[in-house]
């Protein structure tokens, strides 16, 4: 299949002649589609979008692009929030969307093998129809791809109990920036041979090559799930509840915070007028008695600090309604002022209440509304700075830097799941020493001596 669009020139024209058997597009419409992701960063146009259908095509494309010195960026569904899939220097957007098949589910080994372009919810359904479960559940799972979640080491609400993407990756087929095809990892549950390259590549944000196939570990799906919504008069009380729950040995699947600002955009009918913050708690397991016992512990702790009786979902549709409210917050919040910038800091649980209070004060000092919601149970907060006009961006950046400085001062990390990408690159030195960044630079140069793979992301080469 040859490409579509107006006739490319120069190095891209040469590339087209080398990859004439691979699908590509240079039409303005497609280039525009691939110029944005879910960060608020400005559009960055690729010069060509290529849609390989096999590992061989990915390898051939990378070899050709490398020979012509053309930058290349792997792209999943562009739901990323830190600009990871944006083409900072034009070049090739390598879309994995046509490599979207689940190849195998092995019930005895409890493994699933898939191509990187599969949408996460499709993968999760395939696992569940085989009676098994793939826990990673980013709130974008209806559209994000397996490859994108591998490259960002995505988490989600259930990470509190079940961990993040990387905890489930057993092995991968990986194409290096120069087009060499590698197999890393193993297909067995355990294995300690050689360096753990799987966990170097997981979270590498498209800078060390392209994932073309993945084998993940599945687990049995908990049979019982109870979801409840707890309402508190203030964010401080909601955080006190989370801190107490964690300190007293509760092990829920998730504890999700929604603060007063985020709550103001939610039209969920059960929210009382005096509520200033909400925690969505979910307990799961194989025996209803133990799940209810845990939920009862959470209820007792919440009532002790003045929560009203929790709203406990009585069926799947009530459960879905609670989660739908949580999932809509990101989109609804944007409507409040027109623009927002979302961060995903992580704070140690015992400093969470201090962090939330100080972030509020920082917002007031800089005269911005800040909404905080997210995975409070593991300390991963989405702090959203809301603003009305792009002119305000320099002031927003000052506030974001102060939030990052506070995070590091409290022993936290500047990104729990979105990755550094482009938007957090300038903050990396706040958290990591120059020596540590240099070691990572050396590793990257070994994979990509010419610096062509997703240039400008995480750190400059
Ligand atoms: C509404 C909403 C809710 C979200 N909720 C969560 C959440 O709960 N948890 C969370 O972690 N994130 C969340 N995100 C962020 C985002 O969905 C994740 O980062 C996701 O993993 C990105 O997947 P993607 O397929 O869209 O990848 P993209 O955005 O297209 O790419 C992300 C990065 O992965 C690289 N990449 C993509 N595919 C490959 C590949 N095959 N090989 C190598 N590199 C590759 C890209 O170069 C880029 O650096 C949310 C986003 C939205 C819009």
C-alpha cells in the first residue's frame, strides 16, 4: 500500500521510497491528528505518519529512518498527558494502531500475549472471557493502548492493591532505534537471568525503541467487589480518613479522592450540600465476608471522623455510576475555566495532608484555582491548575514548579504515572542528581547514538 497526501520533499521523500510497501500518510488531516496529545502542550506536526502492520515493517521503517537521520516517535492512542508522543522535531510518527491483536491467552500459565496497539479494555475483556484478570486500569483504558501503558508504566485506581503495568510484564519483543529485533524477559512467572532489561524498557517513554509484542501475567479475578462513596466536610478530613485506613492495615483495591473544586463539576445525585470532599473506596476478594469486614472497618474509621453513612453501591449499575463520576472529572474540570494543566505527583501517605494543604495555599498565593483528585491511597494526586487564557501560562509554570519543589521536599516524586515526557523535563533535576541523569543519558546513547528516538523527551541527550 502506498501513502496518501501531498507529495513529500527531501529526506521524507527518500524515506517514502524506502518504505513504499508500508502504509503511511502525509495528508494534512492525518498530520494534524498526530500533532496533539492530552497534554496542554502546543501542537507539533510530524512530517509523515507510518502505520506498520508487523514487527518486520517496524524494523524496516526504523532502519530506513536511522539511515536517513530522521527522528521517529512511537505513538499509541495519544492519551498521554506529558507530551510523550509529540514530534518535537517533525520526522516520523510511528503509529502502532494497526498492530492491535491479542495473539494468545494461556489459561494454565495465566499469560496473555498481545500486540502493542490493542486498546487496553479489549485486552482486559479477552483476559476476563478466559476467566482471568489483568489489573492495570488507567482511567483512559477505553482508548489507551497496551504499548502506551508499557512505555509510561501506567497505573490507575487499583494500583493501590495490585500495582502498576510493569508489575505484570513478563517479556517483550522490542525493536531498537536502529531496527534490531530483540526478545527481552521470559514467559515464566519467575526468572532472574541477566539484568532486568524488561524493567529498563518499561517506562522508557518511547526513547529506547519500540515495543512490538508483550506477554503479561494474568491473575484470578476477585469474585467479590464492594464499592462505597464516603462524604466528608473537608479535604483535610478525607485525607485523614485515607491516612487512618492505611495506618490501620486496611488493604482496599482503591481509595480515590475528589476535592471540593473537582466535586463542583460533578452532577452526581447522591452528593450532600455540606460535602467538601469525597473518597471512593473499593474492597475486593474471594470471600464476601472478608470484603465486607474490610468495608466495615473503613466505615467505622470514616464515621469516627465525622463522615455521613457511606453510599454503598448495591449493583453493577450503581457501581458504574460512581466510577463514571470519577472518570468524567478530567473532562468536566477543563470546562470550568477553559484550560487546565494536570500533574500527577506522588506524596508519601504520612505527608499527604500537609501536601494538600500547602498546594491549596500555593494556588491562592498565585491566584489560581487548583483542583486535586486521584489515587490518594497510594499518594498519587492529580493536581490541576485551572486557567482561562494561554497568556497566563508563564504564571502557571511558576506555580507548577513550586508544586514540584514541594513534592520533592516532602519526599515524593514528580510523576507517578504520566511520565516525564516533555512537560516535566525541566523538573527532572529537582528530583534526580546530575550523576543519575548522566547514567541514564549513557544508557540512552547506547541504544540510540544519534539521538533520533523520541528526541527531547525526559532529558536532552
Ligand atoms: C481521561 C484520561 C485518564 C487517564 N487516566 C490515567 C490513569 O489513571 N493512569 C495513568 O497511568 N494514565 C492515565 N492517563 C494518561 C494516559 O492515558 C496514559 O499515559 C497511557 O498509558 C497512554 O497510552 P497511549 O496509548 O495513549 O500512549 P501515547 O499517549 O500515544 O504515548 C505515550 C508514550 O508512550 C510511547 N509509546 C506508545 N506506544 C509505544 C510503543 N509501542 N513502544 C514504545 N513506546 C511507545 C510514546 O512515544 C509516548 O512517549 C489518562 C489520560 C486521560 C486522557
